[in-house]
C-alpha cells in the first residue's frame, strides 16, 4: 500500500556533463542548453529519517533547496519512494 508524506530538499546539483542542446546551431557552448538535475531529499516515516537522491530529467521543474515536496512511499518498504514535484 502506498502512503504520502512531505520531504525537504537538502541539495540540488546540475549534471553539466549531460548537456542537451535545444537548438541545432549555437553561438557558444552553453547557448540554449538544458541540464538534468539530481536532488537529495530527506523524509521521516514512523520516526525513521530517510535520505534519498532522485534524478530530475532535463526540462522538468527543479525544486529549490529548503523547499518541501510530496513523496509517495511503500508502506512495507519506506525506503522505496517516488517524488511528486508538481503538487507541492
């Protein structure tokens, strides 16, 4: 069974070695480039704190450090988590 809780974003890092160009012709190396991100989140379930890293694809909104996002976890194994960055 899935349950929902709130997680706090601890860190956000841009993955610059995975650059995605959005234009066929560029003026410089980072012109119109978008990058994926990895966020580190912290959440509590039944008094236990879990820290997870999650991949955010290029072009998707990235939450800022210190913000709260909704996570969905498995009741039997709370270390498995899905993030929901659209309904914060």
